């Protein structure tokens, strides 16, 4: 009998289906999903071109006959071209950032929302949440799936919620002290920011009443987990998801904390080599690909996440049978996650293009000097616009700052550099230096 630091409780028996039961259920649901996606013109065409129908899927191996879906496909059908239900049946819309400054919208029916809340409840309970707890949610409540997704998951468990939302850290600390929440939900980096600001106020963050936290939405490391646990005096759990697949609730850690259980009765996962697009050997690193099995409003087939991780099919002492994914160790595209917000270098480029006087030469430098990500954008000025007048340069910098903020939603430090001063490359231009990877 394995003992854990926390009691191991399982929210739904479906989390413990045998591989055989799971495969049977997945096949059944995959067929239903093929029926559902036929309502989406994009998928209708894909199915016809590949001679696919629910009846032609005889085993889970047939999944590989279905082409992949990419973020670009969703983008080309902006805003709601991937909906498989009439607009009247949409109960909620969320979005994730894209390369164009326009979000990728995702939608939910009432049934989708109910299943989503349940999926979040599963990993929250797996990681210690009980109905007697008070949960402080410091995620943004808005288009981002983190705030509302977790909110309804916590509500499902029956625990109390303080929807503190993101920002104004001193106020967050006051709330944590005065209302004494036991559970913190936010991005891992924001939890460290809370600790740092508390220290600066002369408060020992480990003395806050918090007992544990569920963190996700951005990559973090085992070292960061140790730091969060030490600083805040809590146990820290990892959870993963992406808007296009559902949001948070795709996977999460249990008390054994040896990987995040993927909720395989709702999503089929594949791990592929991003170059050959063939499955990797078990345990090898690859890009995760998800097929939704129970979504009504926006089902996705073989959605390429660009997230790199490994899968572990060995039994978990907690009794859940969902395969466990490792931490996300990287991406196969150039997407950056800055303080939990997805940003593509092309968005910065788009912002610069809106500003007269800047050359298309720029370099984005990302670092995490303390607990929060910081971004500096070095922008080359065109020779004819270079000026010795401070006020002119300041005005240009402010303009760029505003445009970048309007396109990406985050503030970056803008540094204007002299014409021809950024290094030129002959092949693919290096647009990003990410010092967070040096640590
Ligand atoms: O970040 C959903 C989410 C919210 C998950 C809150 C967990 C908690 P998006 O904004 O669409 O959705 O961003 C999805 O974020 O493809 C990963 O690259 C990254 N990501 C999410 N969770 C983790 C994690 C939400 N635990 C993208 N570790 C994904 C590493 C993560 N990366």
C-alpha cells in the first residue's frame, strides 16, 4: 500500500478504466466524434477526401488515417468556422492568442461546459482539493480559459472560491492573509511573484495559510516546483491544457506526482516525431497530438499542440489509468509564453510594421530575472528616421510600446538601436533569445 503526503481520492470511476475498457470507449466515442465533425465544412471535406466515415473506423489504429489539424487551419476559419453546432447552441466562447493579434476562438455547448468542469474537478481532487477548502484563483477571468475553467471545476467539487483574478499582487497578499484560502490557483511564475512581493512587504510567504496549489498555463521546471514549495510552504501540483482541445483539464497530477494523467476517456493522445509525423517509441520525446472524444461545439481531430513531452504508460500507484505526460519540455514552433500569455514573434513584427520609422529588424530577448518574465525588444531604426533629438526617439519608443501592447496584450521594454546594429543572418533570422532556457 503506497502512502502519499495527501489522501488519494478519485472523483470518477472512469478515471480507473482498464486499458481494454478505455480502448473500447475511445473507439465508440471516436466514431461519434466523426459523426459530429461532419457538421464542420472543413472536416466534412477532410473526411470525404480520405474516404472516412464512422463506419470505416474499425479500430483505434484507423485514427492514423485521419489527417492532422493545425492551428493554421483554425486561423483560416476565423472566427467560428470550426463550430459543429448552430450558433444558438453555443453557451460560452473563449480564445487563445494567435499570430495575427486576433484570438483563436473556441466554443462550448452547455454539455461541453459540464464535462469541462468535471474534467477540472478530477485533477483538482486528484491533487488534494476537497469541498471544505477555500480556493484563491489568481488567473485572468476573460477569454483565457484558465480563470473560468478552473472556477467551474472548483465549484463542481463544492469548494469555496475567491475569484481574485490576476494582478495587483499586494492586494492578492492581503486577500490570502485575511481570507485564509488553503489553495492557490495561478501560473507557477505568478505564485513566485506573490511570494516575492510578500517578502518585500516584510511578510514571510510560508506563513500564509496556503496548503497547496494547482499551477499550469505555462512551462515550469522541477526546480521551480521546489522553489514554490519552499517559498510558500505548500505542495505544488502541475496541470496542463490548451484552449483548442478544451482548456485546463486535459491532464493533471495526482498525489503521486509522477506525470500528469491525461483524461483519456475524453481525449486520445498521440506522441509524434514532428518531422516524420510518425509515432515516437514509447517513452521518447515527441509532439503531443490530441483528438477530442466528447466535445460537441468544437471537436478536433488529431490537433497538433506543438508541445513536446514524453508519455508514460506504466501503472501509477494512485490507481488512475490515464497515461501520464511529462512536463512540457519545449515547443516545435516559435511560440513564447510570457507570464502565461502566448506570444508569437510574428505578432511583434506586426506591431512594428504599424509604426513608421522602424526597420523590419528586431530581436526579442526574454528573461526571468526574478520571478516574472521580462521581455525586451531591440528595434532597429531606419537611417532616415534616426535622430539625435531625445523627444523624437522617446515618442517613437512610446508608439512602438503601445502597438506591441495592443497586439500581444503584454508590455515589453522597447530599446531603439542604431541602423545596421543588429546581427544579420543568412538563413533563418534569429528573432528570439530566451535566457530562461539558460537557467
Ligand atoms: O494555457 C490552458 C490552461 C490554463 C492550462 C490554465 C492550465 C492552466 P492556452 O492559453 O491555449 O491554454 O495555452 C496553451 O500553454 O499548448 C502549452 O504550451 C502551455 N501550457 C499549458 N499548461 C502547461 C503546463 C492554457 N502545465 C499552451 N506546462 C499549451 C507547460 C503548459 N506548458
